[in-house]
C-alpha cells in the first residue's frame, strides 16, 4: 500500500513505492530514490527500476524514464544469425522476406522483391499476380488465380474416355452417373431420361415443393424455415422472402420512436435517462449547465461536459473505478489483448510470444517460426491445399464423392478424411494422397452421416461425430479398434475438436437445443459450454496456444470464442454478408480461416478484431472442412499411453487420454469395444451384460442359459447363470475364484435331482408354450412397420419387422434392451453368446431407441 492509499500489484513496487499515479492535472509524483540491484537477466533503468533484459531496445519503452530505449543504450548494433534477416539493427525471420507484409519498420524485408520474385516450380502455372497453381486448376472453369488468368485462352473442355461431360461443361467419372447423388453443377448426371423413370428429351426433373410443418414458413424459393424467423430482420430464405411484406413498427401519438424503431412513452424523452437502446431519446436535449466548472465535476482526472450532465474520463491505461476515480486497467483481462502472452504494467501492458513464435516488430503479432503454414480444405470432390505465405494452390486428393471432414497428423505427414457418400473414413500420407491406390480405408462399417473428424496426435486415436445415429465414437489411428463414447442426449452432432494436453474433447450440436459441449477424451465429465444465443453452431476449432474455443454460427452469422471453461465470450465477427453460411473454421497465429458454403469460398480475418477479411479461394464446389498444417498447430506432448515402456498403457483394447481435472487425475483410462466392459483390473475386457433377443410373444418366458451347466466337466465347475425375473434380459454373472469354490461345494453336497427336474419341467413348459404361441399368432391381427434405419444399418431383410398386436393381452409384453450398444466392430464374435443350439446376437440401439423385435 502506497502513501496514496492505493493497492498496487507487487510487480509494480520494485522494492519501493513508485507513487506515480497521474492526478487530474496530469502531474506525476516523483518516484522513490531507492535503487534496486537487478538480476543478471534484467536491465537496470536509470531510475533503478528493473525490467526483463529482453525488453531492452525492443522498440517499446518499459522504463518510466525511457532509458531502456535511449540512444546511448541501443547504439550497439545487433548481429543477426544466418536464419534471420537484418532490418538494420533488428532481426526478423528470414521466411518473412518478400512475403507481402512489411515486418521491418523501415520496410527493408519487402524491398527489391520484384527483382527477386520467385518463379513457380516446374509443372506449375504462374498467374499474372504471381500466384502459382497446379495444372489441374487451369482451364477448369473456375477463377483460381483471382485475376482470371488461369481461364484465359482455354479451348472447350474435353472429357476422358471414362468421364461424363455435364451440361454445365465439367467432367465427372462415369461411375458417378445415375448414382442418386448429383455431382454436376447443374445436376445433369442425375436427370430423368438418362437415369430411367422417364423418356424423351433430357431435362432437369421438376422441382418438388416441400411440405412445411405448422411451425414453419415456406420461402418463395421453396425451402422451409422456422416460423419464428419470419420478420426477425434477418433473412433466412435464399430469396429473403421471409423478410418481405413485414409490417413497419409505428408508435402511438403519445409515444417517442427510437432510432431503432422501438417505442417508449413520450414523457421519457429528455429525462436525462437513456431509455432507448440507441440513446436517441436524449439526443438534442439542451441543459445548459457545465458541471465540470465546479470542483472538476468531482472527477479525479478528466471531466467532460455533455449536453445533459457530464462524464468523468481517465488517461490511457486507466479506467473509472467508481464513475469518478481512475485506476489502472488490467489490459490482460481481455484474452485477446495480445496475440499470446500479456504482461500488465502500470498504465500500460506488454505483449510477448510463446517459444516457437516471434514478435513482428511492425504489427506486434506473434508469427510462427519454421516452414510456411498452409491450409487444407475439402471441396466436395477433392481436397485442396493453399500455402499461406507463397500462395501456392494445389490439389491433394482427387476424385472424391463427398469429402466433408478432414484432420491431419503433422508429425507423420498424414491426413485423415471421411466421405459421407461412401460412408467411410480414409487415411493417406499427404505426399501420396494424389494416388487413390495409396488410400487406406480405416472405417467402412456402421457409419451413417459422419460430420466431424478430430485426431489425437499424441495418443494416436481418431474421434468422429455421426449425426445419422447421433453418436460420438473413437478408434485407434489405424482403425483396428473402435467404440462409441457418447450416444445419449445428442441431436445433431456436427464438428469435433480435441485437446490432448488437457485431455478434453469439444463438439457442436445444432439440434433443437443447440449447444457446444465438452467431455474428457475418454467420455467422462460431460458438460455444456455454450447454450445461450446460439442457433446453428457449425464448425468449432481450438486455439491450443491461447486456450480458447472458436465457432461459427450459420444462422446468426457469427464467429465467436470462449475460454475452455465457457467463460469470457467474445464476438469476433458478425455479418450476414461476410458470413452467409459459414461451415468450418481454423485458427493459427492471428488469423481465423473459414469456409462458406453459400459463397463457395474460403476466407480469413484477424481473430482479435474480426477486421481485414480476405478471400483466399473462390468459385469452389461446396467447401466443407478446413485445417491448418504447421508443426506448431499440434504441440508435442508425452504420450500418456506409452509411458515407462508400457505399450498401450497395458490396455487390452483402447487407451484413451483422461481429462486433467486436477493434479491427481489419471493420465489415461482403458476402454473396451461395444458390448464389453473392463474387468476389475481396469485393463482387460470381459463380456458385458448379455442381451437375448426374444420375440414379443415369448417375452413372458424366462430363459436361462443352461448349456454351460449341463456340459461342464467335473474338473471345471460350471459357471452359474442368474435367472432373471420376467421381462428382464438375461445376464451372465462374472465368476471369481470364491464363487467357483462355492459353486463346487454346492455341487458336492446337494442333490442333482432337483436340477434335472427343473430342466425337464422347463422343457415341457416351453413345448406347451410354443404350441400356444403358434395358435395365437394365426388368430392375431397385426400391423407391420419396416424400420429403415435398422435395416440400413444392420443389413437385415424385410423379414425383420415390428409386430404390434391388437390384442390387449399382449400390450404389456415386450423386451426393453438397456444401454445403447452402438458402432459394433467387424469382430462380432465378441458379442455372440450360444444358448443351447440357438445363437443370440447383440442388437445395436441407435439414438437411444428401444427396439422391440419379433422373429
């Protein structure tokens, strides 16, 4: 506490109290005369204050007297190492030379760049604006250069022998014709007359009008939107018809109309209170009294007279504490005050960068060292790459049906993507991805509508969302082991991102209750991060350095961010013009990148201010996901599942990173395939609760698995099976040495006759019941409902149907199968139990549905 009775951070005191808080007349009190002894890594200011040595001659005075930037202090010229560029006393990364941005204060890094302009590599096309393109993008009908030079002097396109030429002139592979999925821009590969169902001239199919529900509004362009969005001043229809013919707000004669159109009572105008949100009710009102003339209005620093009243203000770096008194602003409370590290100073603040990043002397932003970063994004039928420094534009993966999600492993130079049409997840080395024969299929079963993909680059596991069965699943990076992590309370799961350092995964859900959630990467500790002011949260991404989560909202046309606990929410950009239909986004350095499906383009903007919106690629074909490739985008960390030489953490199946909630949290946990559970040692997997599929008519018959008891040898005691109560699924109890001992003792001392009698009685009852069931089936009327989701997922035929009998006596008889068992692997032998001569198969439960089946 200083003599002025102000409480200051200890970093400001420096061993004495620098009572240099400005007074209202901007006169600073003299600092204390006592000098400190600075550490070797510090710089001693002329007044005795110590500042970090790295702040010396950095272009920003941190000493109150400016001695750290004085000419006498900075006369010694800095010598730059070979990997740096000399700006004339300051060093910047050599890769910043001729990158189009002035990083030296004198601009020397961009001088003479025209003479040194690089030429494109062999096989590339150089645009007039010196951008380099892969040959595949020349004369393809799209302006990929941005200046149109790649589409000049082009002859009419010709398709290959195994390609089909669309009416819109582009070429698509022959197998894509009449496959139910329009691939041509005009949909001509699926037109009636070519694909059957009609004859004569080939023409587009007639447009079918959608049937909108009672709570929806039909747009003039045919689609349906929520009725609540009608006349909300935000066009949602493609033709904006939901905002047409909306009534204008009018106020009563005794009301005042604010500038935004709202109405307030007339007596509230010029009442010295801002009743309108835009404060228009107090505009133009005259008071005539200058309160600042009397005792400075009571302000500690600056008093500003207003037409109504007055206002106290503070010098730069200070804020009002009680509407009159000024105190220091902690600029670092704003998470985006600096690119990365913020250090609060008295009346000011200082920005620094994390290791691996370098401060740009001009823009004061942190730039990554090392190789140039580049973007990778899906473009429906292909995956493309853009170098963010050299602006090279190349194709990485060709000939995809509908590539929607992508992620990468920077250290392994490997990429992962999913094709929604093929219902598969693929992988390939990036330098080999142009060759389809080098693509590896990781997941090719039980995928319905994969939406998002995220790789744990440390523990090497792959996570994805599936809106078709409303699940979040995980698999090893080679696809050999997989399981469902979350299958409850999901409506429309979309994007997913992981943070291996802290052990959490994050996902968006744009269903009825739109929200963004997080949970441990092993599926535990689930919690909602964002649920207010959110409509269509599409893409999400993590700034692992800044520890913030970013997302785009396609309905509200927003880019927002929160910290990793859901607090300190900020709107980065809000614009229906610049954010028409954003789908996915990525963050790196001080830029945010996103794809826009309506604009068919890729854009970027400053992630701190939302300004400097730039187009990176246009005239695309339905762009979806986007990622940034750079070694710093995936920070290295120890693999928790391979510490101390224990492979896969000693787990029998999957080893998953655990959330680091506290210092005592486990580093990882083991997980089992669907239908199995961990044994008491928490590493091995054992069969879970066995589910026996029974017909709805036989539900009253309690089944018991007795074959193991009847066929067990004398040397191996039989495993007991718990006979469940009526309507309960059969369960197999786990067996311990004690239970085996008890069972063996019981067999020695008891009589076998009661067991045999019970078995014989059960067989007789079963025979009688089967005769009765056959008679009842022939005399019962029923309705049959096909379940397309089940048949599509499991491959069952139309013989598997749901029978709902009309007889009241059967209404209460059904099996409810607890616990969703979703996303089974190819090895279904783990989930099969033999009961007598009958094989009972595990039934997946999708989206929390309870299945009641009859054979």
